[in-house]
C-alpha cells in the first residue's frame, strides 16, 4: 500500500484494525502486530490510527523512553470469543536482546488473552514472538511524504 500523508497512514491503520478484528472466529488468534521499518517511516503514526480504531481514547505517543505503554480499550472489543481490554504499544529501539523484554514482564502480557500488542523494532526480539505474528513493513517512498506499507505474515 502507498501512503501519501500522515493522515492516510492512520486511515490505513484503521482499515487494517477493522479487518483483523473481523477476520477470525477461531479460538486461537494473532495478537501481536510487529511494525518493522526505519526511523520516521510511520510506525507510531500507524499505531495511533490502530489504537483509535480499537477504541483507545488516550492520546497515543511514542513510548521510546519507556519502552512500553499500556492503553485501556474503552469498550472492550470482541474478536472471535475473546474480548480485548488492553492494547500495548512497545518501542524496542533501545532494547538489544530478548531478555531485556522478558525482564519487563513480556511473558505475562503476551499470555493474557485480553491483550493485543503492537511492537516497533520487533526484529530485536523476533525469537520470542509468536509464530502467527503479523508483520508490517514500513519504507520511505520516492517523495518526502510517501510511505510504502506492506503486510506480511513473516
Ligand atoms: N505518509 C506518511 N505516513 C506517516 N508519517 C508520515 C507520512 N508522511 C510524512 N510523515 C511524517 O513522518 C513522521 C513519522 O513518524 P513516526 O513517529 O510515525 O515514525 P516511526 O516509524 O514510529 O519512527 P521511530 O522509529 O523513530 O519510532 C511524522 O513526523 C509524520 O508527520
Ligand atoms: Mg515510533
């Protein structure tokens, strides 16, 4: 997908969020969305749109210095048989190894079925991400405001 503005990236994220929330009736569902791309390619911008679509009312900002922020979903969202209550936004730019993420209580967060997770700089912890993680690639386009956004499964 090609985005030509910040707003368009947020709108793409809203569409993506609605699609994955509709997508499956299975018990076992993807709950990690990995956002991979260089600095300034729109990962946080995408997260803002995604969180808005989930019903997060709080303003979403980059968690760079905190590594993770937890957001409440105002009206828990149902997907399949699961209700999501919290959305987590990770920025692992400052993390070098999976252990540092595990030390932040990652196992507990990921194993709670009511949580959904978006992760920036996910390649640093690829080893500990679930197999069914959805990977989204962000790249700079030809002009200043162009971004190429590609959804893959790996
Ligand atoms: N098409 C576009 N989509 C998204 N952001 C855009 C676009 N065009 C310009 N921008 C600008 O690019 C910047 C993207 O910043 P953002 O924080 O979302 O990037 P990021 O990938 O999260 O970077 P970082 O790796 O530093 O966290 C913003 O300043 C935004 O205004
Ligand atoms: Mg960011």
